[in-house]
C-alpha cells in the first residue's frame, strides 16, 4: 500500500528525473523533507513489485507473454477468489444467484423458443451483482441453444490494440469452454489489426 506522499513521489518517477531531481520536486510540491535514500528505497520497492517501467518489468512481462502463449489453455484467473473453484460449490453458488434478493426468483424453465441474437450482461463482481447476471442468463437458458456464442469481455490491463482474441480454450471449474478456432481465424483475417497481438 502506498500512502499519499508516496503516491505523489511515485508520480514523479517519469524516467527523466534522477533521484536527486525527484527528491527536489517532491519537496517543492509537498513541503515534506525526505532524503535521497528514501526515494531510492521507494524505487527499489516499486521495482520489486514490477510497478515501474524498467528492464526488470519488461523482462517479466515478456516471460508472462511467453508463458501464456505456450500454455494450451487460458487459466481461470479468478477461480477460488471471485467465485468457488470446486465444480459442485460453483454450481450451488451460481444457482443461488437466481433466488437472492433482486434475482429472478427461480431456476430457468426448460428451453423453448429461439435463441436471442444478443445478451448484454453486466461486468460486476458475482457476490455483489450476481443476481443481475441471473436475469440475463435465465433468459438465455430458457431458449434453444445457439450454434455459436460470441463472448465479449473487459480487459483490466493495458492493450496495444482495440480488441484481442485467443483461440485457447478457457478453463473453468466446470470444464474448458472451447473456442471456435475456425470462426476466430476468419475474424482475424478480416480485422484491420492483429487480433492476436494482445
């Protein structure tokens, strides 16, 4: 955790100032006295946490990219934290979203009717907003399955391109969700930029 003075100090680490210049700018802006050793220590801590654009960070980033590209599937990044990582626990957790306050009040009925052309679901923590997901996914579950589902998600990290895709299957506690590789390859050929870049 970085306190307010530490945040101001970190904002001065722009790659153009040396430790002495960062210290001087901090003293002028904040009025607090610090020495160069304290600035150096903050730099060390931020770099150790990969929070500075440094050679160390870029090396770690490239290792992460290489590891992702070498992996056969996309790991479930939030399983066990944002939702249960055990299949039975996850099913029970998701089923409960139908009946919690604000939810639709019951599990989906048997499918009938054609599948919807689109479903817009919120991007929110399942513990706080799972009931809002339940409304949309109940509607989806009560329709005939579609031939293809296109899932658009939010990225929480910087990207080089406006959109990204992966042909990897997405791991979930309920099994892998396979990608339609043929569809993605056709889409990538038509995209005005490299869909696989990010």
